[in-house]
């Protein structure tokens, strides 16, 4: 192609979208200019790549991980998905396992690896993108493997790389072990130790249940979590959220559709087992840290060996700070998934602001399909 040569077949990029036999890229890996570069090969990046493969565009994914799976590679060993396999699938291929099987972390990692191979994506890893910059008609991507160029960039880096830990009083003075749920792998290192699991979401519930039989563990939450009925899982939650989403689009009151107060915690098997044993209990937050533990709100002091923070993540967007795309609040304004300030940039999978349910496995497909169509139309228009 040459350093700045034209990208071929642009005028036919989107015509025949549904019927076209996907093109297998033949470009030599040393050539660094492409139609589309997707940053991140987790669930969002794969979904976008799936829809783009139906075009004539040359697409590559740059992934910071050493192998397939994205953020799921860092999930703890006993992690279970919230939805049965059929409702935990990416576009085009239903995950094996049936309607009643809740996949494990390793099940989903295997599925994502097979998904990459099935659709023959052109993925380069490990490649960490540090900056995206405007470079004439291209966007340039600086990485630890050199520079890449693209007419369109899809950022699909999610949140896993930017864990959030609150600045609790005295935390810097505490000499015990602290880690985020992003770093938690197994209960074995905590055997026989006093551990606090902090955070009232599903990760807190699952990690607490994981530790129950091996550590002296307490689950610390701001309020008492509400447990979902056993029959309500991620599939049901997605269906009800979809009903409210459609109601809002149609001008109806979304609060009148379904029940928004079902609860907080999905009863995956390990959590349900802890509940059935009467052990799924929480305590209110401690007041502050000491060097060796915490002081609770009633003034009592307790020695604590480790604290596991299940307190969420921030958006992993530092690689885009070299572009003028952020607003005064620190957010990136988008229309759909397309950056308002940089029309060659799309963001997929970061939450509701980048598409309804786009941070979920089953929900990202809608945003990915619309993103792929917009990119195809844009590149075709360049011709």
C-alpha cells in the first residue's frame, strides 16, 4: 500500500453488507496503515470486528493482553457469569452450554478464543496503545510495538485496566494487604486470615462466598444488599432493561415498565449456596483504618490481615487524551458511539453513554452493528 497510499475498495465498503463473503486480510503485518484499527480485543472489540468482517475493509485489532479473553483473563477462578450460556453469547455464534448452564470464567475464555479463531480476526498482541493522534487524513496510534495508522479507530478498552479504590481515612497508613477485585484470583492465599471484602455489588458477593470456607471473612457494604429472586438472572434483567429502553424511545414513562426494585445480587450458585447456609451476611462500613486494622463505627478496633476492594472501575481512556475529544466534565461526548469532536473515532462498550447495555456481553451487539455500519459508510464516502 505504501506509507500514505489509498486504501482500496472503499467505494464498495458497505454495499452487499449482509450477503458478502468475508475477505480474509492478506496485508503483510509489517504494513501499519489500515482502514480500521480496534483498540482492545475483549467482548466489545470482538463484536465490532464481527460486523466489520462483513465489509471489504481491512481491520486489525491491537490488544494489550498476551492471549484472547480481554478482561475475563483477570477474573477470579470461581467466577460465574450472571446469564446462561445462550444469553452470554457474542454476535453470530451462540455459546455452547445450553439454556440452563451458567458459564464459568474458563468456559467464557475458551469461547472467546474459539470466537477469534472461528472468524479469523487479524489480532496483534500484546500491543499497548499509549496515544491516538490526528495525522492528516489518518489517525495515528502510538504503541509499544511502533506506530499504526487508520482511517477509523474504535476504542474498546473497557474499564478493567483502571480499578477504582476509595480514599478511605487512614488507608495509606494501613500495613496489611490491600488488593482490588481485579487482582483477586483464588481464596488460597487468604487461608486462615482475617479478610474484609468491601463493596455491595455482585463481585463482592461472589468473592465473599469464595472465601467463606477458608478465611475469617466479613462482607462490608454501605447498606444491606437486596438479593434477587433465584429465577432472576442477567437474562431477565436485560429483558426488563430493554423494555424500559424501548418505552423511553417511544415516549412512555420507563419507570412504569417492569420492576426496577428486584434487587442487587444475582443468585449464581456459589452465592445461593452461601445464602442457603445462612452465611450471606453483611456489616456496615468501618470508620477508618489503623496501621494494623480498622476502627468500626461503634469505636471498636479490630486487627485485619487483608482488604479486598470490590468497588468498581473507571473508564480506560488515557490513550485518547492526546486527542481534543474530552469535555469540561472529563467525558467524551458521543453521538451514538461516534465521537462528536473526532469523527474518525468510535467508542464501544463503556456503558449506557456508548449504547444501551453496551457494557454487557449480550447487549454490545447492537452498538457494534451500528458502529460497523457507520464506519463502512464513512470510509466508502472517502472514496
